[in-house]
């Protein structure tokens, strides 16, 4: 097979993957609709995830809100079991904020699906594997359409 054929297969698979994502779009919105968290709480929790650990000051700066507002946001996230605040071992006046497993899972449910397959990942697959993925993804798309109301 030529590189052009591989490129065509990758393009076809990418299109099928996008279409499959469109079929599941509404179901991927469900966790957002079911969350009790506010947008600011979600943003704070996401920032803690990205940084792995943060401080109230860093969160206030990133969110563009006051320290008092961040304190309230963190109080609610901590009460919900999604974050933990601990004392910084180097400076007892500083609090460190980390996500709990529950907080990590809440964010993961909201952003667990990527829209595009990485081209460099697909380039590692053989032509036979690309054919198999196209067949399999097409079958998933057909099945998803049968489930749609």
C-alpha cells in the first residue's frame, strides 16, 4: 500500500471517529447536566487537576476572583469531598490544595472523550490495523445509531 492509501485510511478513520463522537455528544453532556458544581467550582477543580497541587492565591489569580471568593469555593469543594487543603511543610501559613479521587473522577467524567485521534498515533498502525479500526469504528457507529432515540 502507498502512503496515499494510508493517508486516505487515516482520513476515513478520523471522519468515522468524529461521526461516532457526534452520536455520543448528548450522552457526553450528561455528566455536565448532572453535576451540582458551579462553573467556578469546576474551573477551580480543573486548575487543581492541571497543576496537581495549587494554592488559594494561585487559584484566585487564575480565576480572577478575590481570596475570599476562592475560600468559599474551596470550602464547598472540600465539603463535597473533592479537594483537600493541607498545610505547606515549608511555610505553615500557606495551604496546599489537592484533588481527591472523587474530585479527579468528577473532572474525568466531564472531559474523558477526545474528539480527534492523534495522527502520530495512527501513523504507528499498520494498514491492516487501520482497515480493522475502520471496520470496527463503522460497526460502532451503526450500533450507536440503533441506540439513538
